[in-house]
C-alpha cells in the first residue's frame, strides 16, 4: 500500500469521525427543548430522586407539579408529600366470606387514584373462584360478567398490592424508583421510573401496572387531592400500583381507603397493625386468616380472612 | 456497760425476727395462689396497682357509643304512632290484609310475629326480650340478642361497614342499613363491568 493511499484513508477516516460528531451534536441540539419550552421541562429532566430532595427542593417540586396539573386539568390540584406517621404500620383485611364480587372497589379505586381510563388500568382485580376448588389460581376467572353476583358455587377474591414486608418488586428495580416506606407502603417515584417493568415481572400478585400510552384521564373525573407518591397524574411509560390511598391514610385524622369506603358488604378492613385496639389486630387475633402465596415469603400486610 | 454487752445479742435477735416478719408479710401480700387443672400450684405476682384497686362492677367502663345514621325508614312511615295512636292494639297473630302487606317475613317466621320486636302499645319503640323499650336508632341491641357473635364483631368494626377516619371518628351502620330486618339475607347485585381484555383498548 502506498503512502499516498494511506494518507487518503486517514483523511477519510478523520472526516467520517467529524461527520459523526457533528451529527450527534446536531441531534442533541434538536432533542433539547427550545427557547419557548417552559422551564418545567428542564426541571422535570434534571429532577433528583424523591428521597434526595431537600426540604426546599421538595417544596419547589410540589409547587411545580401543582401548577402543571392545575393548568392541564383546569382546576386547583394539590400535590402533597405527607411523610409516614410514627408508630403506624398499615394493614388491610379482606373478608372472603362476605365479598360478593360486585367490583365496586375496582371503580372506587379508579376514581380516587386517577388511573387511566383508556388504556384501562385497574389496581384491583377480582377473581371468581370455585368453592369446591378453593384458592386455586388455575381455575380463577376475572372477566366474569353475570347479571347478578354472587353466583352459586363461587366465591370472590379481590387482589391488589399486598404491601409486602419483603417486596420482590423493590429488590429488582435497577434505579431504586420504588421502595418501601416506614409505614409499610410500597411507593413509586413516577419521575424516577425508567419503565423497564422488571418490577411487574417480579411481583407474584400482578399488582403493578404499566402506562403503555399517555393515560387518558377526563378532567371532570380527575381527583384533585393528590400525593406525590400516590395518585398524582402519571406520565406515559411508568409503572403504578395501589398505595393504600396514601393521600387519605397518611393524614391525621385520615380517611379509610376508597375501596374500603365503597364496599357494599363491609368486607374490607383497614387499620394500624401496631395498635392493639384496631380492627385489623382484632381480626388477625380472632379470625381465620391467611396471606396470599405465603410460600414465597413476601410477607404481605394484606390479610384475607373468614369472619364466619 | 455490762448490761449493754448482755443486751446486744438480744437486740440483734429482735431485729432479725422483725426483718423476717416484714419480708414474710410483704411477700404474702403481693402473691396469690392458684392451682391449674392438674393440681399444680401457680403463684401469680400482682402489680401494686392491682392490689390497690380491686375490680368493682360499678367501675366497669360503660360500653362505648356507636354513631349511626338515621334508620332507613320507608318514606313517611315514621313515627308509627301517626297511624297507630288511634287504633286499638290487636296482639292476635294474623295475616295482614290492609296495611304493611308488602312486608313478607322471612326471618324465623315460624317463631316470630310483629309484636315480638315492635312494641305493642308504644309503636314508636322497639322491644327487647327483657321487655325493655329501645329507639329504632338502637336496633342493633335487638338484633344482638340472637346474633351475639355478629354483634361482638360489629362493635369492633369487623362485621359490617365502617366509614370515616381510620385513626379518628368512625361512622357505623345499623344492621338494618344492609339487612332488611324482615328478610335479612343480603341481596345479590349487578356487578360493575369486567376489565378490558388485552388488546381491547380503543386506543
């Protein structure tokens, strides 16, 4: 090979590198928000992890979201970040001998927690099971739709996030966008989630749901009382889940979760596991209780029981 | 001097006996003896507070109150006395033909008749088995006479629905808000629509 040829090749190589460099810079410039883009886009992009925000940064972040959502939905939206209460560990009880499978809880939850209507996201799934087979998931049906429930020979088992003490979803998250709070609620920072859906694969209860498209949430139906880690509007491409209505239950006094409030048969119970006077403690101590998929050692704080 | 030498061991023994007496009395005061089923002796230590305050029935805490909404009366039916005050009470067990014909008793109907629960003379009251008259807003006492297990669970909030604040004021519902007292089995409901199957989204 002659020197001239060598030199030519070198020049060519160099120019290709230059070209690629230029291309990358150009694409980068295009991808960056323009001058007219609002400042919140920059702030969204550079926002820190929820647990690394200082008090001041958190206040500013919440104000930014309030402004953004209020504009988006045309009404005053509040975004709280109420921290856990000391001496509280939330527990949930569900009476399988009472549940009639009417799905009021499913839609009560959707209304309270601002889930996407289309594509549809439900945090609660009600399974219809055969009384003869018991809790046998191979024979579970959750698309049942008879004229009247309960149907003869069946019982119903609503499943939602079990707020595990050892949550497998938290273990697999590569960016720590989901974690267990001190009051036992497993939460997601929607601004930190990268949408890899590892947590959905890890969850043995199917309790996590992915926003495949931009969530469709009618402004009229939007619940304006929101929590940063709970029911604030979600962007496309993030995972969401039941938070025991964190926006309600962390208050003092705090309302019962929406699913508990709407249940027409009173099958749903909620309370503080650390309070010996609470109804959740009463039912654990006095009723026949089981936890779902106990063999996986996820240690749920969601207790299914039979009152009769 | 000599007397003092003699008195010293005497004093010592007196003091020793006194100490022993003290120990014995205090030990007996805070201990109680029980025997288990096999006849084994169990000694139970009692706390000072328990020794001071023996259990008295008049000191027992009164049962707490249960805030309930207004009973679910049919339109214009209450107070019952607006019609019944002008009538002569008829305790005879019979088929009703003029009024209340919509009520079909399906609640131990063989053993029961209207005036077992509705008071015969003062119709605005309910009647317990003891003869005690209660308001319609306390009807849980009436139901609790037979359904003691449900009543116990209801009081702690495990049977039936409670709303309000989990760490604050709670609202109870009366038994009759969910169960028709004349036909108490919970009625079936139309379920809300099932979830979309994957791929059914309109998007």
